[in-house]
């Protein structure tokens, strides 16, 4: 792991240990996405850091005997790192996106939060984030139509694009709620075609119409839980294996994986299912050198072609 990756982690590790006296090695390793060996290596480096002079009284005192981490003489860097302009801007954009949602209730409280955060983040972050236009991602009439159907308790008729099969299907849906995940708006509702609760992305609705039929989902229908993510894998979806470096471990936390295997030195092998190979190619390209496709071979070849094509386009304009 490069010094550029390690230094920010060490600067975050010391304040964390100062505020969690007696934390256990396995617990801290999990928080920072490290193996226990990597964490011990970091602690050994922290033990050699401190103020100029390098006498025992100038250096940070840290011990981990018995797995319990104790740290002392680190007050000079005990304050957590401040957010950078890019990080503060991203949070402000997310807060403003939340304020745009018609179903959000306590707008006054959110406005106060945004104002306080802008003040704390400084003029730079506020200026950058104010230049970003927040769009929920729906087709022009989908969002107000879905909201009206929810308000009136009416069934919806949709023409919906399914990218995994590249087909357009007619649907009748009893709307249950509107949710936003990763900046995208989804309608959760009872689909009469699937005879089950489904999530529909608003920007994939080609047409949406309110019917006069009252929405009447089954009494035992429950809206999808979206906190682990929107995608729900099926046993019939393609099984994909990826090898991830420490910087790519976020995949195992963000997506539903059937298997997660520690490979040592912070690396992981994960197995997950997906029905849309285009999404898998985009995920692999996003990972870059922090991950690679182990199987199937057809996906690895698709990623290779996409990366080569992107490089060729880049070279043609540079």
C-alpha cells in the first residue's frame, strides 16, 4: 500500500483510538477495513511518531498487549481531520438533493442543517456545491405523476424499460412509496405482472399514467427494504467472482455477496450475482487496478474490450 494511502489512515487512526480507549485489535481492524497484521504494522509506525526531539517523552505511546489498544501522549494530533472541499461539497450536494424531494417532511430542520454545515465547511465548499444542479433522475412527468398517484391512492400504468433484457414491458402497479438510493428515485409498489413487490426506477419509465382504479396491494405486501441496496439477486442470475485489493473492499460492503473470502494482506475474493452484464462491466472499470474479474471468462473479456475501447478514444482526442 502506498504512503499516500497510509498517511490519511494513520491520521484518522490516532483520533479514533484516543476516543475509543481499550478498543480491541479485531474491532479496530474491521472499522478501518484492514487485516489484523496491517493494523499492527500501522501501530508500530505510530509508536515511532511524535514531536521533534524524538525522546521517549516526545513520541506517541501505544501498546496492544492482549489485543487491547491503549494510546497516550498523542494529544497534538487527537483532533479528527477536517473535511476537504471535495468531501464537504459532496455532503452539501446530498443534503440539497434531499431538500428537493417532495416527500421529505421537516424542511425547516433540514434548512438549518444545511446553513450550519455551509458555515462550518467554509466559502469554498459552499461555492463549489452551489454550482451543482441537483436532478433526481426521473423522466419529466414521472415524479409528479407518481407523487399524485401516491397522494390519491390510485393505480399506475407504466411502460417500463428493463435494461437487463433490453425490453419494454407494460406494467400495472399499486404504488406504495417513493425512495431515493444513490441519487436515483424508485417507486416501490405491487406489480400485477410479477405478482410481487417490485422497485421501478423513475428514469426507466417511458410512460406513466394514473388509472381511476384504487390502489389495493395485498395486505401482506411489504415495501422493499433498500438499506442494503436496491438490487435483489436471484439464483438464476450469473455468478461472478472478483478479487479485490484493500482499496476495493467496499464492494463487499455495498453489494450483496454470496461468498466473501479473506486472501490475506487485506485482499478479498467475493462471489456475487447480477443479471445485467453491462452493470458488471461498469463496476469492473470503476474498480480499475483495485479489483479484477476471476470468472466468468466472458465477463473478463468484455471488460478488456471496454477498457481498450476507452483507451483508444482517449488517445484519439489527446
